[in-house]
C-alpha cells in the first residue's frame, strides 16, 4: 500500500538553509524553491517540527498517500519497537505502486461516501 514512499523520504529542515529563527512555515519563494527541490526527489517530504507534505497527480492520489503514509508511520513505529523491521525493496515499491495505483479511485469513492454521510 505504501510503495509510493520508496526507499528514501526527503527531509526539509528550514533551520539548515534559512537559520534557526524561522517559524517552520514556507513563507517566501526561496523557501518554496527549497521545498520543491525536496519534492523533486520524493513525493513525500517530512518537515522537521511541522509535519509532512505529499504530492499526487490528482487530489484522490494525494489524499490516499496522506492517509496511508500516516498509517504506515504508525506501523513502522510499532515494528521498530520490536527491533525487527525490513524495508521494502525497490522492486516491491514499484510492484505495489503498479498494483495499487489503479485502485485509488475505489478508496476515494469510499471516503467521499463516508464524508457525505456525516
């Protein structure tokens, strides 16, 4: 489900390039360009002290990735606490993306129905 995360997730730390007194937000074009550079390497960027930014080709894919990145992070924390974690291989990442990508619309439709019921 989370092959889109790949092997490496970029980390964006405003302090590294913009000093230690930022408010951690992207507030100008220089910061936006630096964030875009991180997103060029990965569809997800962890932002130190702030959260994460994810990309998708369309809103359903971006929402899918946000939901499953969060779930994956929770599972990873649990697995790491047991001391036995094996990352996905590049081949596994590619295969899961190929298998899951056409199904994102089904998940999106379910989430839309759940919101409409509220």
